[in-house]
C-alpha cells in the first residue's frame, strides 16, 4: 500500500516523517485556503506531491520546477481539458470529494488522465475536514484508475481499513489525525500506523507493535511505567539476539543450570497409558524447577542495562529462589515481594531466599498472596524506576510475556533435538504442561506453536473442582480483563474485582494466565484441561512409584492430564516435568500419612 | 466548552466512592461543592490498584468490603444529579469499567454529564488504536497522565488528545501519597510542561498535601488535585477542616 502523508512543510517534524520507512509520498499543500499552506518543501528522496486547488497551469508548473515536485495533486474543480494540458511526465492525482454514489460519476470523465484518484470526504473547503466518509460507497466505483483513500484516517481507523478492500485501492492518505497541530506532524503516530497496517501475524508467537497476541496482551501500565517498559523492550531487542548475550546465556544454562535437561522415556508410565511418554526433566535444573532458565536470561539483561537493584514477586517461592540465586551469582541486590500468607505457608523457600542474600518483603495488602506480591513489586518499580523488575512468568505488561517465553524456549529447542535422536522426528504428537502464569508451558510449546501436527495441552489447576468456588482454572472460569498490565483471561467477579484463586499447588495459584495462552486457547490452537487437587496428588504418587521421580505439585497436574486424554499406541507424548517435589513434602506428608 | 478552563487556579479533591461508608459519597460531594472545590474526582474502587500507595489502597478495599460496585456508584451519582453542579470526573482502573461494559458505562457517564474519565492503566496509544471510537460515540473526553519524565512530543500529543478536559501531571515518579518537595528543578519542568500543553489545562496531582505545596504548584500549573491527604483527613473525620485549611 502506498502511504502518502499530506500537509508537510519544511520543519523538523516533516523531515522526521519523510524519513520514516514506509512513507512513500510526501504532500505539500500549495493552497492558501488551507491551514497547512506552505511556500516551501523539504529536501527528501521520497516522492514529492504538490497539492493545488484550482490553481493556474502556469503557477503549478512554476512550483513543479522550483521544488522538484514528482506529482501534482489537483484538489479543486479542475476540468479534464485542464489536465490534458499537463506535460506527460508529471504524475497526476485527481481528488474527488465523496458523499454519495453520485459523486463517483464524475470520475469517468477523468479515466486515463490521472495516475491515481484520491477519494476524500466531501467538503466546501476542499478537504482537510478530519472526518471520514462512508467507504462502502466506493464499492460502486468500477473505474480502472487506482485510488488513494483519504479523509480523517487515524490510528483508530486501522481495524476498518483492514476490512475495507477494493480492487483499485492503492494506498492511504494521512493528514490531520497525525499531527500535534496543523503543520506539526507526529512521526510517532505515523510510524505506529504503518507498523499496525503492515502487520501480519503469521506466528502465534508474534505480537503486534502494541504487544498483543491476537486480542490479548498489550501494556496497560500507568504513564509512570511507560519509560520502564520501553527501555526494557529496547534493551531486549538490541541485546538478547547478539552473539555476546547468546554465548553467555548458553554457557550459564549449561554449566550453572545443568542443561540440557534429559528427555527421559518413562517406560512404566508409557506402559500404563498405552503411548510413548517422555518426561522433559526441568526438575533437574539447578534450584529444582524451570524458573531459573528465565531468571538467568533476565539477570544478564538487567546487568547489560546497568541495573543493580533487582525486584521480583513470588508465590510459592520458586521464582523468588531462582531470582535470589542469580542475584547472588551476579552480586546484585535482591528484594523479593511475597504475600504475607505465602510467607507463612512456604517457610523453607523464605529461608532459602534469605540464605541467598535476598530481602523478602511481605505483601500485606489485598489477599496477601501472589497477585498482591505482584502489585507490590509493580509499585516498587514505579517508585524506583532505576530498579529491574524480574518477573517470573509469561504475564505482566508487554514486553515481559515475550521475554519470558523466549528465555524459556530453551525447553522446546532441546526437546526438538532430543526427539530427533530418539524418534527420528523433531516433534511429538502432544506436549503437556501445567499453566500457572504459563512460563514452563510457553517454553515447552514454543517451537511447536506453528506446527499444527502438535497438540498443545495446557493444564490448569481446578482446585477443589471447577464449580467449587475454590479453583484456579482461569481459561474455564476467567473472562477477558486487565490485571498486572495486560489484557488477558482473568478470574474476576461480575464487578471486575479480581477473585482469589485456589489450588493446592502454590505455583498455579494465580487469577490470570499469560496473554499468549489466552490467545492460543481462545483461538483453539491449545486445549486446556483442568485437574483437581486430589487428581494431582494421585498423579504425584503414581509417578513417584512408577518412575522413582517425586514431582512438584504443579507438574503433577500436567501428569494427570494423561488420564484425561485419549491416547493412541503410536502417540509420542512429551510431559514437561516443570519441577521437583522437595518443596511440596509438607503437603505430601499431610496428604499421604499412611504410606 | 472545556469545563476545566477557568481564569483562576483550581483545586480538585479525589474521593474514593464508598469510603468510609457505603453511602458517604453524597455528603462528601455536597460538602466539597459547598466549600468551593472546583471539581471532584470520584474514585472507582478496585481490588488491585497498582499505582496507589497504602492510603488509597486501604480506602479502596474498605469501599469494596462495604459493597461498593460501579453500578451502585453511578446510581448514587444519578441521585445527586440536580444537586451537584461542579464538574465530576470518574477515575479508576480499566478492569471494572471493561467488565461493566465500555458502551454501557460510557452511556451512563454521558447521561450523568461526567466531565471526563481518568483510567490510569489506559495509555494514549491504546486509547487511540483500540478505544477511541467508543469514547467518541458518547463524547466523553479522557484525561491522560504525564510525569516530569514524559518526553516533550508525547506531552504535546497527550495535550492534544485531552483538549476537551485536562492533562494530569503526576508530580514525581511515584505511586500516590508519597511526599516530596517541589524543588527548583521540578517547578521549572512543570512550567515547561505547562507551555507544552498549550491551551489544555494542566493539573498537578499525587502528593499534594498542604496549602503551601498547593501555592507552590499554582506558580507553574493551572490547579492541583488532592487525594491521599484528603482521605487521611476523612479517616479521622477532619475533612471539612482540612479542605478549609487548604483553600
Ligand atoms: C515447578 C513449577 N511448575 C510450574 C509453575 C507455574 O508457573 P508457570 O506457569 O509460569 O510455569 C511453578 C511456579 O512457581 C513451579 O514452581
């Protein structure tokens, strides 16, 4: 699509606009009746359009020579005869004001005389009204001259523009909706427009420029955090794909975390469920869960950004421990916010964080659990914008979901290699992972999102049961809403207040899910299954006794999904075993007193 | 006509609807109007107010415990329609509003002649790309926040979008209710921001707690918005005296 920006002059903002990628035509208005009248143009390599309203041929020719114009746009009542007098090598755009189908009839007289038509909102003032017209009228245009669409197009028009198609539609003319004042354009808005327009989401993992996966995601943050998220996004994009970062990240994952983690063919489990079942052993990571993949990645990013104070939120304490661990490794200050209730419930992890040198700060507001710890961490970040907020799952404002998913993608990258060795194929039939916020699932699914042959199974905690009022099955019980900076599926009451989830597993006890999961579940790319507290306990005991592996309660949810899925003999299944059960021994002790 | 444009400096008070009692709003609005406050911001309580300090968090959760809901809040305002003549602004996080239904909410706001909405977790770019049309349909102007750190071009963009209401300047980069001094650097930045806002009024909020600070702010901006300090006074039932001392 051609993008023409009109109403430029010789000032700085016009120059910035002309330099934007994707801007094809720069328009200068040589009409004294316009608020954007200019007597100069810019030195730009882009095509220059002079806009004239009922001017004399002589005057127009003079301006073409003086300013080296490539195109002449005739925006008044210029007749076909008048246009015939123009030298052939000047491109012509003839503008028409459109209010009804009848206004299209005049175009027939101009067929063959103009390179483009321009259809604008009809007005006495020859355009510049800032309002749109009913584009459906153009369905009646059957001419062979391609046209540009004009009149009041703004950022808010994107959705409609994408829906409006016409065989002769050649581009868009942008003007008043993209300026700070007449003659002062807003390059930011124009750049956003072009990005949004050109965006094709070919991958489930692509976000639009505002950070949306489909309809979920975005950065719903107060202005106070805007610089922080922008700084983070810029740093991630510029640093995390460099060789320097990649080699350091790989090295740490190998020597410190202990990667690659095994892809273990669980023989007795396979026999029991009648399929070939592999366990991806994230439980063997240093600190006992996948969480550390992300904290290693983010701590390198934080260090690169020159940050020395790290903050994090934690529920069960796994992410807090993983953060405290990498902060110790890098010699950085670490503050972990943790709900007052969770501090009581998860005493051993609190102690681990303290031994690792972190300060654990209780979140005493609201329900005093993970969501409140997240609120506190965000508040801390607002008050201390120089600190680095190391978020623990694929949640929060854009770009966090993208960043965390990327750092966890090592899980599925290894699965591909390991499966190839073991089965001759790089992908399984199903991948199963539990979803709290969804970081281990995002990592385990990452390489397979765009391969429709792989079924992605997201397992949520049903708590005491979906209908019990004590559940954390967000994709079933949740509705779209905004929490912690993103629009996602959220458990909330009818009044939009966030409700307290329940799960026996503290790591799944979160009222939202990452926007990537909301998107893939809502579009049917992933299926969600809910597993209750009791079912998870049963699966934990089963894995312990069949394979000699005591899983984390979170991972036990994923394991129970094997019971709920229809499996075929030839199916190759990967279950992401996100963590080990040490941290859950108290619960196991309480629930299995008579073993 | 922009109801926030006056040729005098203005004072606005933020109240959390439903605090301290479910039906406190009526008395508060009438009292504030009587005392000569220029406009009032009515806070919609939310379970997870991420940009608020402990005081507003507490009022918000007490209001929710009292049973305050957005529908009820609008009903309470409706009952006061003929008694409150100063502009009312609704301020709240986006989620309760989305859940109520943006269309339904805006149409109620229009019927109530709400002068503007402040939705701190809605950014100007999200507004322009995703929500502008529906707000436009009901002609409710939105007010956006800036901070001293907001880049100049963005300030201009915000001022333009807010031309029928005002720009809300958060005095320093912090959550609500954190004390700070308006030093020379800050006040000259405020003055600069005031210029960038052009014809759009600029009001300073977050952390204004005294007459002195108000007077200081008046030197560079069009008015002040007071929340935490007022709510603290409400807690000890001294809000009338507090507002008196402030004005
Ligand atoms: C072992 C384990 N698995 C899963 C989770 C859930 O988090 P996510 O959904 O981000 O993977 C946690 C969170 O603490 C965890 O510790």
